[in-house]
C-alpha cells in the first residue's frame, strides 16, 4: 500500500491557495498559518472544492510551532512537497 501523499503549505494567502489548488489534487493538504480565521476560510474553500485538508495554526518564528506542523503532516502520510509562502512583519 502506498502511503498518502501530503502537501504542506505554510501561508494561506493568494499564493498559497493558488499552489494548493494547482498541485493539491489527490493529496492531503496540510495548511498552516498564523491567522486562525484565514486558515479556516482557506480550509473551507479547498474542502468545498473536494480537497482533503488538515489545518494547524503556526508561528513561523517558533521552532516548536513549526515542529507541530511537521508532526501533523507526518501523521497524515508521506510528505512530498513543502511550500512556504508566509511572510514576516
């Protein structure tokens, strides 16, 4: 049995969403962002399009926060792609 392929996207703005739609078909998409409302909105939109989506809030300036995203992704299957579109203020 081949493990499920996982696409991790950190940052769910326009670029992150475009990438999720473009390469997420047939994969579990793990979305991560610091903005909980934006994260949920993105997950809902992708879910409504038929994608399998998991979410995790993340602060990219925190190693433990990023590690928690990695744990969620690892538990979901074989991570084949990681896309980081999050910016810092």
